[in-house]
C-alpha cells in the first residue's frame, strides 16, 4: 500500500505539485483582488445564515411545473443544491452528493470521482448509461443512441445544482428508462466585474486537487470559467491517475429578453487501472492488484451555442446547438481467466473509440387562456460518426496507445464505424382543469437510424501458439426505427404546501455499440439482440409542513420488455462458462421511495438564525422479478442491481460559521446478473459471478469559514474502514471484483476574492 496523506500512522505529507498549485493560487489572488473596482461592501454574514437563505430550511428542492422552456409538472423531480451540501466536493463523492436522491445506486470508484456511475430502479449504474446525461441542458455522453456512456463528469466544485427527472423525462429529453440527469454549472456573478475563487485539497493516498475559477460581468457581457487539476496514487496498487478539466462560459445580453452565449469544456485524464480480482484474491487482500500494465485514457471536448428569447410574458423560445469531439482508449492484459497473473512481454489488448457528433435542439413554450394552460413543442436533430477499433497493443508496461500492426494473429481484432442519425419531435401540454388540478399529456416521435460497418476476426491458436483458424467476418448492419412514445401525468396541488402527482410514460432503449460487437473473453454478444421497450409509472405525494418537514413519498413501477442483461452459458472453444449479453426476458421492478427531512431548528432551537439542524431519511424498498424468459432458470429470479433496502440517513448541523454533516449509507445484498449466481468465496478464476454483499458506511464532513475570503473544509469517508465492493465488472476497469475505498481523509482550503 502506498503512503497515505493525512494518515496518522504514516504521517502527513505534501507533494511538490500541490505546493506549486497553492503557491500560484496565493500569488494570483492579490492581482484579482486589486482588479476588483466595484466590490460590494458587505457585513460578515455567517455560513449558517447564508445557507439558510439559499435553501429555505432544506437541502433539496423540486422543479417547478414550468422552468424556462421545459415542463416538469406531474413528474417525479429532485434537485441537489450543491452550495448547501456539506460534502467532499473535491473528489466528487457520489454517495454524499446523491444522498437525498431516492433509490440511487452507485458504483464507488477509485479514481478521484473522474467518472460517475449511478443507476437506480434496477438500472445498471455503469457510466450512468441508463440516464440521459446533460450539462446545462445538452448531451455530454459519447453517443446518445449508440454509446450513451458518460466518460466526463463535471467537478462538484463547479456545479450549481443537479436536476434529476425520473422515467417521465423520456418525452422531452430522450427515451431512456432512467430519465434525465442534468448538471447545471455555476453561472456568472453579475454583481462583480471579476471574482476569483481557489480551492486546494489534499487527501489520502497521495491525492491533491486544485480548482480555480474566474467570473464576473462587464456591461452586457458576463463570463464564468474554471480549471480543475487532480492527481492521486489511488488506494490500490497500480491505480494512480491525473486529470485536467477546463471550462469557459460567455453570455451576451442582446436585450432584456434575448440572450446569446457559448461554452466550451475540455476534460482529459490518464488512469492506471489495477484490474479486477477474483473472490479468492479479494478475500486474501482486497487492495492488491495483479494487473500492472493496464491504462485508460480519455480526451473529451464539448461545445455549445445557445440562443434564448422571450417574446412576451406568454411565449419563450430556446435554441441550443452542441457537439462533441472525443476519444477513449483502454489498454491492458485481459486473459480469459481473471485470476491469471500478468507477465511482462505478453501482448496487451487495446480498444479505442473516437466520437464526433453534433446536434440542435429547439423548444417553444406558450401559455394559453385565462387558466394558464401551457403548451411545449420541440424538435431535436442529432448526428454522429463514431469509430471503434480493437486489436493488439504493445507488450510494454507504459501507457502506449498505439496498435501493434505487425501482430496479425492477435485473436481480439475488430474495426468498425458507427454512423448514426436521430430526429425527434415532441410536445407536452399542461391542461388546467381547475386552479388546483392539472392533466399533462405528452408525445414524442423518434426516427433512429443506427449503422455498424466493419469487420471482426475469429482466430484460434493451438497450445504452441500456432494459428489453426483465422477468418475475417465483414458486417454492414443497419437498424432503422420509427415510432411514437406516449405519456400522461396529473397533479393536484390545493396549496403551496401539498401536491399529489401521478405519471405513466413509455420508455425505449436501443442496442448500443457494445451490444452489437466487441470481442471480449469475459463477454460475448448474442447476434439476435433486440431493443428494449417498456414504461415507468410514478404515484406520490410531496410537500412541506410549516417549514418543519419536507417530504416526497411515492410508489413506482418499472416494466421492461426484452431486457438486456448478461447470462452464463457454456463457452465455445474451451471448457467453462462465458457471459453472454442477450435479451433475457420481461422484468418488473417496483417499490416505495421516500425522502423525509426534518428541520429541527424550528422545533428545538426556536428557529434561531445562527443555528442549522436537519435530520433526513432517504429510503427505498424495492422488489424485482423476471416474469417471463425463454432462457432456462431465469423466470422468477430477481433483477440485477436491485438491493431490497437502499437507505441513506444523516444529519447536517451548524452554528454560525461552523458546519458539519454525518451520513449513514446502507444497502442490502444485490445480484449482478439475471441468473442470480451465489458467491463462491473460493473462486480464483472469474470474479464476475456472484452477488454484491450488503454494506454499511459512515461519512463525516465539516467546514469553518474564517472570514469572507477564507474557508476550511475537512472530513473522513468510511469512518469505520468497511471492506466492501459495489461492482463486478465484465470489462474495463476489470474484469472481476472492483474494490471500493477504505477510510480516507481530506482537507480543503478555499480562498475567494
């Protein structure tokens, strides 16, 4: 194990890099401070008062029925207010960030929060692929249709709020079962010409980060930008990483009713991957690594141009163009058996993907009649031309992402292009039956044209390494879809404190690149795989009671046809089993989700403005079952990634400038495949069969503001040093068990001028 930052046993140390970053931040600060000529003269206000003014007693909010040119009425919506969260923002800790979002299931990672893996309601958390993931309202995943995995996640230090809309978001944002996950980044500070913020963090396992931002307003022009640097050794052997993330946002007010802007995001990182473990190796030492030569590289470039215009009080228009130019590269030793040790000189497997896509989305919103009915109509065009290649990489140990063109007998070879096209038309309408009661129907028409052109090779070698079979298979596959999805919701809100809502909406998920073709010893693809269809239903009540209790309690059902998952079958060509990705059957997931937040300040502390004290309970109790399947042994099984109990409960508190929070996370056991294989603790071959055991974690975070320019944050995650894991990966970063982090500490210093 490497030397640990903030570890009392090993001592406290600062790397040269973080000392340089802190030095430059301190040197830059006076320059920005002196440049500020119209600084507001304000009193020193305590952190508790500032946060209480922002959150009105609670840490989350719900989206309004209409926001901008979007309709959220009669839908289950949740919003994370980042400025009010007392969490480890520097490392994007997902279980802390989403602690008050009902039923969220997380793959804990060991890469400093560079990638987000969240799911829920029986949806695979892998790279958040079952959500329509957006930043400021535009797509950020690799390919919305063909490869909806998110390799880029905005740093929590730059996020204003995270909007989550469940399955009913399919009508406006895309047909995914998970719904919408939208990161709204911070906007320019319009009260200052220039404001500089620097946040520098040191943490366990050689981790340090530096976040620096500039914002302000000059006449009709406003801006916001940041640069975020991260570096860490990781808690496992061979798990070091380094990343850079930059962002620029410019807005120009053409008039009081018209705004025009552009934004650009650059995200680049290189991660050393320790690989997965078998159950035997994990039980022996969960933090060991038998892969020293595995690497992962990401280069993500996003752009967006937007135009917003309000014709009058009843009419609004928004137009947003966006695009992506990106690549991801994975390199490593991946034998058929996870437990097989790596050895120097063996050929490494190299997989590359290049993603170039762009789109335009236009929305028009109109308020109608005296009852204020609301009509939304919109259109989206999306086009992608992506490539994927797999073949022999180098035999060395470094991060060399070049193919070995001379190794023609390497048995994992494929080369494809994926030209995709999508046109969508959608509309929703809020029909006000009365002042209190609304009915919200919606429709979306989708035209999806996905293609896969290329080849793969099937090569068989004898025990001496001689080629006994070498065949190239060319493919030119086209899948054309043209369909409608429908939805309807209703809302009854007799006053501002109470609302009852219900919604039923169809969902759709097309097969992805990895569903169609990828050569992998641990996973093969069924050539007859089909798209998934289904629908989501939500019924619930939400509201507040005298600013003492905030609640959102509901039941939901998620109904799947042709659900895609991995099942074990006898492998071809050698003895043993192999995971096959196929349509498993029809599945049902239903349960109760509740978030209850108590503002104890009003009950116990006589609403003293210097205090903050909240206790919350976020509970999801879920049942799942495969109700039909043509695969033997599947019908009646539980759906994978569905813990029966998913509980997050905690407390946030504060007095004047001192704030703190404590969080308990508890999940019951969950299966990782439709076949519901039990865990074999003696397995030293695969590591991909079995359950994810139940686990329970406690985190603590505190912060103290010394003055209006300086704040200190500190905390410890996994206080009781629980040994656990949340993932059995079938591909990278495994395959095998991916262990989660032991106890870790962090310390952040924030300077703002």
